[in-house]
C-alpha cells in the first residue's frame, strides 16, 4: 500500500468514522486512502455506498477525495497520500525548496515506474533511480533534494534556463556544483534526457568559488579557460580579514574584482571600492577591475590584462 506521510489519529470504537476520515483527509490535501477508511471502522460496503452517493470521489487507484482543496500544495499532498511511494519532485519540489528561476504552481510528483502513474491535476513522473539520499522531508511530505530536483528539471527546461537555475541555486547556497555532480553521476545513463546538457553546464562551472555569484563564476571560468594559473577565490584582504577579494594571486600581490553594474551605480559602493583600491596600493597590492560586459564582450582583454599583470613584479611600497 502507499506510504503514509500523515499518521492517522488513534481512535476508539466510539469515534465517528466520518468525522475522523474528514479530519485526516483535510491534512492530506482532501484525500483519504481506502486502508485509512477501513482503519477508522468503515466497511467496504459503507465506503462503496459513500462513493455511490457522491460524497466520496475515487481518485487514483487507492484513494477518495472527500474535500475539494485547489491549492497546489494541497493537490500535491493529495497525490502523495493516494499514490504508492510517491515523492514530490520537479517543479513542485523546486517550489517547496524555493529554488529561483523555476515556475511555481505546477503540482508534480514522481512514482516508481511500475506503479500507478495517474492523479488528476498532477504531473506524475515515473522513475527507477530515486535513491534514499535523493529524498528529504519538507512541509511534512517526502520531497526530492535540491540537487536531485535540479537534475530532474534538466530534462524539462532549455539549456540556457538550466544554466540560470544552477547559477542562482549555487549563489543562494542551496546546492554546490559537487553535490549536483554526485547526483548526476548516480542517475545519468545513455539517452536519458537532459543529462548531457546538465553535464555541460556543470563542466563550464567547474572552476570558481563554490558558492559564488553568476558573475564570479563566469569570471573564474574566463581566467581558467584563458590558460591562467588557478587563483584563490574569495581571498581575505591581508590588512582587513573581514573583507574579501573576488580573486587573488597571492604570490604576485594581485587581486581581481568583478564589478556588477547594478551594485556600482550606487555612489556609496563606488566610493567604498575606490578607498579599498587605495589601501591595496599602500599595502603593495594591485587591483584589476572588470565588468560583466568585459567578461561577455571582451574576455580576451580580461585574460591579457591579468596575464600582463602577473608578468610584472609586485610593487614594493615599504609599507
């Protein structure tokens, strides 16, 4: 029988079975399973009578709808209650995890490939490779982890959209590139949709700060693909440990900063960075600054500038 994600209340023989059934169904998206109804003391004949009367509407293979609940989370709860060993996945899991850049309001679950795979109002996916480590619990219901959710979504969205989802989730600290690689390696197989696209996205994001922004990871990729030595990322500023350089070549006293257009239109932020650059010079460091446009439109200029700076001897100021 399906997995319980809500434990039915312990009841005495004097408890009103209809009231108990309604109470439990209200916590399961309006749905009650047949075995749960029987546990409340209803007979098979009484259950069939409620169906004939129109009080209970059969849904899926094992359940009945007692209450209409249209919220997308309630719809997912109902599917989890009625389907055998179902797990919230794909768009619905992304919504529960609050993964950026993924559309909301699409109820979706995954079941084993050999089980019932229909539930009204829900996209039901089938899979043979969901491992225990790929599932967590959110809002009281089994849900695929962030890494497994993104791997699943790879089959449903464009490569460009997938790259954006990965960048945003990594920048938000919800997942790491390594965590995504582990799950990808576990489920990838020849011909499985989305796997090649996701591997390409992850390969392009190999270097760089593990939880860096899209701009920081793009900058790291430009440097590495340009043949430059691997730098230190998010390097503590030697004279102020509370601050960080985006990129640092410590042995050459060279720092690289990626300037976001949105951030640097603010006068206060601009002035703060100029002061930090002055302190860098006074402490024998050089700072090169590049924008998003530099990385997109002139990556060769970025690489050439850093290479030339690395070839120069650090400036000794005596400070």
